[in-house]
C-alpha cells in the first residue's frame, strides 16, 4: 500500500491473492489493510493537505501532467495488468481504458487552472465580498472493479487537481490494477501523503474511509447497496455517489435498425455487460420487433467473440467475479422459467478457461415482473421487451428505481428530444447506445432515484470536490 509516500505492508502482516478471472491463476499478492492502516493513511493525507493545497493551481496542473506522462510510458504494462486482473480483452478494450485514463489526468491538469470564484456586491458601500472555491480537505474515494483505472480517475484526478489530499480504497478483486495506477501517481513527485492507496476488504478499509471524522468528503462509485451503506457511514460529510442503473434503450418504429443493433451490441456486451450504463432493458416497438431481433441475433453471432483476453480476436472476456456470474445465471434462468425465450446463449462457457465466462445472451419476451427487468444484471445479456408506444416506454423507464442513463433510437428528432426531456434519468442519448458518453460531460443519477447524487465528469465534479469560502473586506476610510 502507498501511505504517506511510502510503500508499506499491512500493520497486521496479512495479505490476499489477486487471481485472473480468465484462468483462476494467482497473479499477485497484496496487503490486506486494516482499520489501523486506514487511519494511518487518513492522518498522512491530513498532514499533506496544507502543503499540497498551498501550491499554485499551475503547479498542481503540472503534477497531473506528470501522472499522465507516467501512465503513457507504462501503457503496455497497465493494459496487460488490466486484462489479467479484470478480464477485459487486451486489444478490444484494455488499451482503450488506459488511453482514457491518460485523458482524465490531462483534463484535470487543464481544469485545475480554471477554478474561479465570484465578487458579489455587498450591502455596505465600504465593503467588498470575495467568494473563493477552495478544496475540501481529505477526500476518501471508494471505487469498483468494472473499470479499475478510469472509475478511480474520475474522482482522484479532479480531487487532486483542486488541492485535496486523497485516500483511495479500490475494489479488492482489481487491486492489482490500483497498485499499477498508484505507482504512476507516485512517480509524479507529489508531497508525501497527498495520494494514498489502501488495499483490503471494503467493510474494513472502505468503511473506515467513509466514517472517519478526518475525512471531509467521500466519493463513491459502485452498487446501490454498497453506496447506501457508504452514505450512511459518511453522514455529515459531502458525498458524491455514482451508483447503478439498468440502461433502458428504446427502439421506435421509425428507428434506423442497423444503428440500433450497433448501439445494442455496445450497450450490452462492452466489458461483458459490466457497466452501470449497460443496456439492461431493450424496449422495442412491436412494428419492428421481429426484424430487430433477427438482425441483432445475427450480429451477435458474427461480432461477439468470447475467449482468452490476450487473443487479439477476442471481443468479450470473462465476468470478473463469482458473485456477478451467479447473478447473471440466476436472472437468465428465472426469466426463462417465467416465460421469456432464450434466442441465443444463456449459459456459462467454462471451456474458455474458467466458469466466469458467460455466453453472449439474447432473451426475448421479458416482462416487468422478472428480476432481469427489475434489477441490475451486470452481465452480457440483451433482455428484450415489446412496446406499443413512446408513452409506454416512458412509463417503463420512470417506474424503475434507477435514474442514471437511457437511450432512444428514432429518425424523428422532435420525438427523441421529447423523450429525453421527459424521462427521469441524468443522461439521455438520442441515436446512440446507453454506453456512449464523454468523460468531460456531467454524469450521474437523477435526483430522487437510486442511482446516486452529484456529478462526475471534468469540471462538473467541482461542486462536490470544492466548496465556497466567503471573505468580506472592510475598506475603511
């Protein structure tokens, strides 16, 4: 672990193994952090905060660029670690995530120099008011295993750029990736303790990061259940929560079906469906339903290649862990038992190296009573439902507890914009799949939904990672 600028073991001496989901082989050993380790990291961050926040915005921007340069130098190593530790295909996905990781720190370098305040008028003619944007202090960051580089970077990069000190507690199942990222940050010569890495069980190190009184703000990306526990433990702090969704994707009767098929492939099979914006409710107008299913099934057979993450021909790797594989299998089996029709796939494929491989699956006739429609599956599944109208689609989307992202395919841009403005999600794509996004744009759940609060994405994370400080000056005379 990286604590106070030093690479250290757990104070208990305990370790845990990192295993490759594609083979089950042990690929590394990591320290199993304790609450005492977490407290040590938080104290180190607290000590570093004054010197780090006291640097000019341009000096911090330079540090962010040095991190980006370190990642760039080690991009091959980071990509291979990602394929080993998470399971992403090296050529189809892992290299792209590392490329985006570089972009996050480059973007943070630019945003660091754009933090601006205000000079509002005072009620007194002899006074002047200055509103400064200032860093919050120690920011705890708790992140998931599905995008083990870019999900931490979404919060870590801007938090550091704005002058906060950071303690990162990543998901245990991809902590080898987190270690590689921490090595790159360590190369950038930040003050010791400005960035700290804790590895170990979430209910231990993550819980301490969320609850510790010396942590000023908490950023969390992950499941709804865990996010709610984090929010409860972080009571009284400012929190940034980016949680789950089920990515409803609506295909209207006038849709370009070729484009809709492309968007569905990307929405459902990118990262083996392990994305918070994955298309997990495909709502197809009855007039084009049969043709869409036919085209999608053919495209799935032709384009999706399940297999060894290091094979250049592979487009989809294994699921990351047993929990998500078991849930995917349960959701598919329950839907079939309740009357849905398996069009293709539907089972595990251990012949590829482990029982975490799951076939690309298309399932039709999904209804709202099925778990696959009500919950976040997080697997490589296309759950298709037939609809009769735009109004029915909006009712289905808005009846969901989620509110993260949605998409619609239609040639009528007026219809697309009406849908986008009415549905209760934080992000809507028109004629793009649910997984399309741009990292500099604000991303997060709609208020009142189970998908979180606050926004990640470039300068839009500033609201949660800085705060306003009011200074009133009497001019005298």
